[in-house]
C-alpha cells in the first residue's frame, strides 16, 4: 500500500490491500511537507505515518479484515525496527 497526502493535507491510501509494501508517494513537484498523520525527515526520503491516522482512513476504518491486515503489517514492521512509538516508517517515492 502507499499513502499520499491530498491537497488539503489529508491522508489517503492506495493499493490498500497490499500489506507487503508501504511507502509515501508525492506527486510531481510536491514537496515533502508534513500533513495530518504524516511527517517527513529533513532529508525528504523518509516519512513517518501515524498509526491512528492510517486506521481512521475512511476506506478501511469500518473493515475488520483490512484492520487485521494492517495490524499484521505493523507487527512485521515492529519486528524490523520500523516503528517509532505509534508511527510507521515509510520510504518516500516521488512521481516524475
């Protein structure tokens, strides 16, 4: 799955059923600016996504199977040190 920020700075999710990949996508020319639930490292190559914001995403909020898949992904990330408190580490991809 990947996360993107809308123009209003809201978190949106695409490829939501793919729990094996996790990244933040920026559109062409979109700077890595913090939004609601997403913050960026100064280098702009790493982002942190708030678990609560991800769980509240409207497309998965009321879907128990999606929430369970997300929990599994988070457990996997935790085992690799990709969790910082309640935030999930993601690499940043920029569209050209």
